[in-house]
C-alpha cells in the first residue's frame, strides 16, 4: 500500500542557504532540522530530498562535488539517527542544458521517487523555501508548505492559495503531524 512522504528541498530548508555549495565542510543544518526529521520519521512518513542543482549546469561545481555535499549531509543526519529514504537532484538549467522534466517545479523527480518507493503523492507534503518547491505538491494533489528560512521570507507574499507558510522545518513538521488547520491554510 502506498505511503505518504515528506518531500524536502535541501538548500534553505534543511541546510543553510549557501549559493552554489560545493564544499562538504559548508554543510550547516538549520536549527530544528534534526528534531523535525526525527518527528516526521516517527510519524511514519518517508523522507525524500528533492533539490535543483543548477550550479552543475552552470559549471560552478561538478556532479562529484554535489555528491560529496550530499554524503556529508547524510553523515550528519545519520549521527542523529535520521535516515533519508532517497535523494533526487536535477543538474540542469534551461539556459544551459535546455528544458527537462526534473527541474522543479516540474514533477519528474517526484514521480521517479513515487515509483521507486511506492509513494502516494496526493497524501504527501512538499516543503521548501521557494514557490518552485511547493508547486509540485499542487500539481500532484499534495500539500505545500513554504518555510521562511533560506529564500522563503522573500517568496511569502507570492505564495499560492492553499500553501501554508511557517517559520522553519521544525514548525512544518508540527503542521504535518498535527494536520493542516483549514483556517490557517494560505496564511
């Protein structure tokens, strides 16, 4: 039977936003991340990181650099007992590599995860600090949550109707676990 997941953006949501992060030593968790991910896992959600990495297409860092940063994040999370079920990344940018179906807000990475992990995308949550992180949830019938960390505060005024806005991933985990209150949706 298909399970719900929490699809999480990486930069600005789980880790501090650092433009074109290519050095594993630069991985810095946003406060509350460990607690949030532990709570979501304990509540039975699959955890899937979905991230655009246009710096690869732009030549700012290599695929190997990306994997080194991803491995460092997984190592830090594992030290706290948090296991991510899967991580998907898009190395493209339309200006350099042309269009693709994986770059958020497209749904390619989400559909790939759904197929691989038997995820019910309509019962899932889509959490990130940009509109492009939450739009796939609207497309796939799930629920979006914009966090104010990273670039989130800049996007808050443009949030689509039905998307919840919260301070950080810790608050998002509470909203997910406790259920979204209709009176606060889109606020």
